[in-house]
C-alpha cells in the first residue's frame, strides 16, 4: 500500500513538472489543477497509511518510533509538504483566475517561478 502511494506521489510530481512549462494552455492548466489535487490527496493517503502502519501494523509502534530511518522519512515528508505548498497555491491561483476570466493564462515569467 504505502510503496504504491509513494510511487504514485513521485509520478504525480513528475506529471506536474512536465505540465508546468512556458506556453501552458487552457487544457494543460485544467489538467495541472486536477493533477495537483491528486498530488495532495495521494500525499494525505500516504501519511494516513503510514500512521496506520505505525499504530496498527505488524510491528510494534516502538519499532518505528526508535528507528532513525523512520524519523528521516518523516523529515523528508515534512520537507516535501512544505516545499510543495507554494507551487500548489500558485497553481490554485492560476486556475481560479482562469475560471473567473476564461483565457487568462499564466505568463511565462510566472511559470518560471514555479
């Protein structure tokens, strides 16, 4: 379960990186907004499954809580979440602006900052 979610998270991020390029069109912007929502959902599921593994898994919670590798993974997840927030807010802003004024697409300079 959690390995599949981790791979899906990476694949979703790769899709976002592929879509976020100069010349972003209306269809790509709509797709990017949906992919970003999927990224967030997969991230939440990954955390939920991880918490489930710690609390109800085959190994005792202490196995995880005393493991430096576990805490390194948690730090990586937190760093990933924090780094993904600014691009997510930007993509949401672009999509809201596009829905409010169809045809309003992000400028190349805005895309380059993501």
